[in-house]
C-alpha cells in the first residue's frame, strides 16, 4: 500500500491504471480489502481517476464470469470485469480470461490507433511459475499494448507496434530477487519506465560473499534470504542476530545450501516403498476438508499412480 501511494504522491498523475492482480488470493481477507479501500479513498480525495483491471488472482473462480471483489470499489474506480472500449481516449481494456479465444477475439476487434491494456501473456512469455500458459500468437497484436500478468518486464517490437510486459513494480518472492521492477508513466504516445524507490524488495545473498550496498539501502521493505552451509542451531542463531544487528532488515530467512551439488548423480535405488496413498486416506481427506475437487477425480489420479508402479 505504501509503495503504491508513494509512487502516486511522487508523480501526481492525472490518472492511475492498475493492470490486474491487485489481490494475491481469489477470496481476499477483510484486511486486504480494507487496504485497497484506503488506496481508493486516497485517490478519490486527490481527485485522481482510477482504473482497476481484473486479473486472474482477482477473479472469484476460473469461470470467466467477471465476478470479482474489485467490484466493491466501483464507487470511485473504473473496475474492468469484461473487455471495455473507451473511444474518447482511444484505448481498450482486456481483463484476464482463462479462455485464450476470448482474448484473441478481443484483440482482433481493437480499432486501429487504439492502445491495449490487458492482463494476459502470449506464446513465448512465461508466467511467474516459469510456465508458458498462453497460446496467443504475437501476430494477433496489431496495436500498441501494455500487459500485466507476467512478472518480469520486457518489451518486444512486432512489426510497427510495441508490446510491453510491464511486470510488477516490486519483487513478489525470492525467485524474483535481483530483477528490475518498473512502473510506467504515459504522456500521450511517450512512455517512461521508472524503478520505485519504495516497496518490498527480496534479496538473496551468500553468508560469506555479498555486497553490503543492497542491504544498506533505505526506503525498501527488505526481505532477505541468507544462504549458509550445514550449521548448528547455535551458529544459525548467531548469524541471524549478526545480520539483524548490523543491517536494516525487515524480514530475515536463513536458508541451508544443499549438502550435495545439484549436478551430482544419484544412484539411490530404494528396495522398499517410501510412501503410499490409499483410497481410504484420500476419501477421508475429501470428506474432512473444504477442497472442491471431486473424490472420484482424485481416486482416478491414484489409479494412474498405481499403474505407473506396476509398469503399465
């Protein structure tokens, strides 16, 4: 919240566009909803229009019905639940759809000269898990486009148009440590990308070899992972105390390095079954949890595992 508001106060824009995934969980907690309400209320008090694009994390389910908790904030924000065209501003908003065909159809209907703001990727881009989860070919883009969803910033020229994956304005987990994060300032057709000097920042360092500069930076909420070898609990505690006493770290994690190289070949061939899944275990799990997966579907997966063990 502080990161977003600091950017807005620093830039004092005429308008703010957030390209989706405002929430982490599809059913956000009351405290998360109240945090977003604070941002919306601050923008309303400042007289700055706000557009919130529905991302995949903002949708209640994967049904593509547009139902989202973001709609609670349409008293000030323009909440984009489905594809929306603004002819006066010459722009089209395309929220996240699980069905790639809906995105492709929306891209094909964008008038010439309009700018696209969307929450999706394309074939060849990777989501935050490292998976290529979109089948949309880049040839489908015929307009200048700015996309959310993919966490890492990059730009790509497609013919005469520019495709920009804006990424996140700050790191969201340790796998993104060291990546460049930006927000965009649009002024007509001109665009400038800036790195915020505030917000969460994930840092991964080696205990015995690291640059202190990043740890000493001010303004960020620093989430630090220190990688160590095989140490005792007492040594582990001392390392944590040493780092917390010496550096302005907000959250610290001690991470043990693997005892053997990941490149080492493993010749372990167990003679006994290491674990097992039974039908009774899965049935009890389904009956005593809030999981929405059907019991028969889980049991069909168990059949696949059993067949694999039998060599079928």
